[in-house]
């Protein structure tokens, strides 16, 4: 987990690690790749192959069903529709939404939409999952369920997860907590008692 006051650089750091933004100086090595030396096309391929995103706002396409939303990354990578949707359905089953796979986002609860977003982040088997305030729109119980599911899925499949959060209720799910201030990581540990209020 990456914590710290608003404006300290958490989302910027996440964007640099994901190859969305360039850093001002230094190098950025992610999963053994120097992102700072990649051209834009190479970064796009790297993100599409290696990184899954879970956003604060779920970014589901309202006209597409849950299975279609999850299948999008595979369709963009030239998978056949049949194979992409088949894998999407298996992932929706794994997050407890198999029976809602043909529902539109507007017909799903906030927690269900978040699970669709998690399935979409996992569908292309990324090594790294980055989450920007993933529980900010969820109630306590749903936020805990989502984090428990994400941690279980990551551990079972050997993925790494970085979560940017102000939500002290989910710190217990972290293996490590990095605290940022003024654009720098100032502490790394397992202490979940830090004040991470905005």
C-alpha cells in the first residue's frame, strides 16, 4: 500500500510506474524493464501485457455487459471474441459474478462493478496490478471483501499489487506500507497505524 496526504505524489508515482507519465529525473525499472527508456509504442505494449489497472472510478463501458467489459483487453490484443469472452466468464466466476455476466454496469451494485473492474484488470494475466483508491466509493464491508478477494487472487497467482489509498480500514491487507510525503517515500514497513488522512 502507498499512503500519504493528498498531493504528495502517490498517483503520480503510480502513473510513472505504469508508464503513463515520464519521471523528471532518474530511472524507473518495473518488472525488470527500464520504463524510462521505452518509446510510447513500447510502453503501450508493456502496459497491455504486464500491468492491470483498477481505478477509483470503475471506468466500465455502460453499453457493454460485464463479460464484454472484462473481455476488452483481450479483444484489443487480437484475441478472438469467443476466446476473450470465455476467459472473461471464467474470471467473473472466480470473483463471484458468473451469474451476472450478462448484466449491464447500471444494473450492478458498486461492489459488483468493482469486481468486474478487478476481473478486467486480471484478464490478460498481468504481473503487476495497480489500484488507485479502489475502495473510496465502497462501504466498509464491500471494501474489505474487495481487498480480501484481490489479495487472495494475487497470492494464488503470484502477482504483485500496489494500492494507493487514504482508506485506513484496508491497511490490514498490506504486506508492506510505504508512506509518501512531498514526492518522496519516507517510510516503508508493516505499521498500519500511520495517519493517512488526506
